[in-house]
């Protein structure tokens, strides 16, 4: 199968930070018998034809009616084994996207799955489902919060079937709570038109946009805190500071910080961990850092400090840069969600599942290499 069209679609959306950050999102191209989907750990902005994994659609179809174990770990392990067995010859050394079975559900050639902050302002909004119905009446399928992987595919299969029965046509827009959007079509032109239609409708509802204008803090103390936090994070730790008007407003008090108090989407957990450290006492940073680490079992990737902003930590400059992008994405979602009923975070149970899920653990490992 010629993948030129798929590579171009992937690179165009992947290089636009309004749609994709770091290794997020995925794309696919299919015919009646085969599907080519982004490999896990690859990046849409730079992916080439070699980054896609060929899949046998008949084997993927069979997975949707398989009799898997009921236990979470057992079911996910069994479905993962079957997904790996569905790889076409020559692709045995590659790992397909976790959302492979979901892509296979759509009877369209091209699939684009991205996580735009504007879309996630809606999907991470308290009134997201209701407002989506107002903005996109009869045009989309809404997927409530769900565990990822095989369970999510089963839920999407059910909801897509219900939509077809009610609307008399196949769904092309799928909105997933606390996750992102799928756009399905037979041509690139239709993908672009549908995506822009959704974005235009969401923009029409916005009350305000994030204020990322410049802000200042005590430069000397900020540098001292950067050095301290880098050392607390790891022996060769790195640290950088994000400070703008929106962030300073969000860290002004613990109440103001509440929109950032838990993860919005799986990508935020992958790149920034499940929780940020917030403190109004920078003079007690070593104590606060240890308390956080003892409580969560991991060192914070983001430390938010009243009067300073957000310190982003990591082991490498790349690690810090990626986490900065995802933290700013969380800030955007927090602001956009104000127009959709206020922020709605992932549940503690689902956050814990994502943090310990084998597929996401694999993605974290690959993105660090």
C-alpha cells in the first residue's frame, strides 16, 4: 500500500502544536484487508513510511468478538497478544499504536486522532457532553470516560453502532472524554474540512483564551530555586521556569491552582506525571519535595510556586522541553474548560490505571530513549 498520503497527513498535523504535542496522536490508512497505523513511540511530526505498522484487518475484526478473561490485567494481556499476532509479515519487530483496534472500527480509509487543547477544553469540561450536542448536533459520537485499550474499543464499537442506527450513516467525528478527537474520512480534504468545522464551532463558544503575556518574578531567587530543584530531582537533574500572566494567576493560591490539581488526559500523565507539586513556601522546598515524593512514589516533574510560576524538571534538556509543552497544554485546557462548564479531571481510579498500564509504560520508555 502506498503510504505517501498517510505520511503527509501525519507530518502536517504532527508539526502543528495546536493539534499534536510530542509523541501524542496517531493516524492510519486502510483498505478492505490491511491497515497501516502509527507505531508506538513514533512521532507524527517526523514519521516516515517506515514508522507505520501493517495490520491484518480480519484478525483485528475477530478480536472484537473474542472471549477474553474478565480481569483487567488478564484481558489486556490477552488482547495485546492478539493485536501483536495481527501484524502483517515483515512488521514483527514493530509495536502498533494502543488504539489500533479502535481505528479498525471506522469504515473509512483515513483516520486522524489528535489531542488539541481546544478540543480537550470541551472533553475535559464539566458540561462537555451537553455542549458538544449543542455545537455539533447529530454530527458526532461522545465517548464517556473509559479505560483505554480493548475496553475502550468495545465501548466505541457500541456507541458507533448506536449512532448509525439513529442517524442512518457512519459517524466521522468521535469525541472522547478526557482524551481527544477522532476524525474519519475517505479523503484528506474531508479530514481537513471536518477538523476545521469542529475547531470553528468550539472557537465560537470560547469566553476567553489563555493570557501567555510576559510576567516577571525575583530573578535571583528563581535561579536559586532552579538549582535546588534540579539537585532534588536527580544527581544530573535539569530545571527550567515557565512564568507568564496565566501561570502566575493559577499559582496565586491553592484555590486558584485547583484546575491543575489532577491530570486532564493520559498524555499529561505520560509526560508530566499524574500530579504537580504546589507550594506557597519556596523556603521549605526540600521539605515539600520530600513530602510529595513520599506521598506519590515519584519525584515531581512540575513544581508550581506562588509568585514564581512553574518549574519544569527532568533528567535531560529534551525531557524538560517536552514536559514544558505538556504543562502549557494543561494550562490551555484549564482555561478553555471555563467555557465548557469548568475543569473536569480524570478520576483517581483511571489515573492510577494509566500510570501503571503496560502500554503507557512502554510509551514512556520509548520516549525517553
